[in-house]
């Protein structure tokens, strides 16, 4: 089996480890994390060290690539940039749970994570490094631009566009034909009935703009 690493060591990483174990296609040799102490174990796998270790792991241990297991959309992008620079041959793999239901003609790009219970309907596109979390659903003819995410139980109608780096939070619903801009956060439990622009925090039923947001502003509690 080809050897890989998981980048990140949070709860999100644990869910991704479970997906990789269930698919049984790659051997995880350990986790890469800049904050947790090396030697600590997560789900039985050691934390090996920081991103800077990756070139050496590729050379000496035949690591072919791995999965970025970081839930925050902007942080995931920053870590991808670092790895791409120091290890250009590192393969960013997808992690797709065997119990996700995906339509036949779906386009899925590199680094995408799709968890248990997800349903993606016909003619949708999921660009690089998106996350579709547990039980979320994406309607037909919809597009998730790169580094965007659906939190657990979020429901997206048909012909919806979700901009790059935007996050639809837990339990939110977006009706059909809506466009959500880039770097926008739709809060938990929202009902989105109309288009929402770039760099906005919005929530509520129906969803209203609460404030403008800075690129990279945190939106997930630690
Ligand atoms: C949108 C979000 C980021 C706002 O967080 P925040 O800015 O820290 O907001 P606060 O918790 O400080 O709350 C501020 C006020 O807004 C209200 N509020 C916050 N989020 C709300 C939401 N989604 N819907 C309605 N009201 C909300 C709070 O009740 C509070 O009201 P109050 O001042 O009257 O008490 C947060 O609600 C959210 O959705 N986080 C993402 C959760 C998620 O999807 N996790 C994924 C797990 S995998």
C-alpha cells in the first residue's frame, strides 16, 4: 500500500483517518502538525513533526502525499501553499467515505474531503480542497469553488454557487439558484433565500448580513 501522511491532528483529522482506514487504499504513517508535540498519538498514529519534515519523509520513507485535515478554509489553503512550495511532488489526495452517495457525472478535484452520509446530486462540481461534512447534501448543477465547505447537515439546493473559501455552517439551508460569494460565512441554522456577496458574515431565518468580514477571520470555535 502507498504511504501517506495526514496533515492536522484535530477532531476533523480523526474523522479523516477513519475514512482512510475504511477505504484501505493507503497506509497512514503518521500525522503532521505544527502545534501538537511530536510522539503524541492520535487514533494510534504518531505525530511526526511539522510541515518542514515532509520533503525528508518523501525521500526516506516513500511518502507519496496525503490529506490536509484542517477544517478552517483559509488555514487549509495556507498549509497547502507551504507544502506545495517545499514539496512540489507531494500528492494532495481526496478522502471520500464509502457511505457517501455521489452522482455519476460529478467532477471532484484534488484534496476534497467527503464524509459519511453526504449526497451530491447530478452535474455538480466540487473544486480543490472543499469539505463536505457529515450528512450534508449538494443539489444538482451546483458548484463549490475551491476551499469552500459544507458543515454537517447543511442542505444546498440545485443550481447553487458557493464561492471560494466560503463556509456553510452546521444545519444551514440554501434554496435553489442562490449564489454565495467568496470568503463568506453562513451561520449555523440559517435559511438562505437570496444571493449573498463576498466577505460577509450572514445568519438567521431568513438569512441577513450581520457584518463584513476580513479574509481569514476565524469562524470555527477551537
Ligand atoms: C456564525 C458564527 C460564526 C457566529 O459566531 P460569533 O460571531 O462568534 O457569534 P457569537 O456566538 O458571539 O454570537 C453573537 C450573537 O449572535 C447570535 N448568533 C450567532 N450565531 C448565530 C446564528 N447562526 N444564528 C442566529 N443567531 C446567531 C448569538 O445568539 C449572539 O446573540 P446575543 O448577542 O443576542 O446573545 C457561528 O454562529 C457559527 O455558525 N459557527 C460555525 C459552526 C459550525 O458550522 N461548525 C462546524 C462544525 S464541523
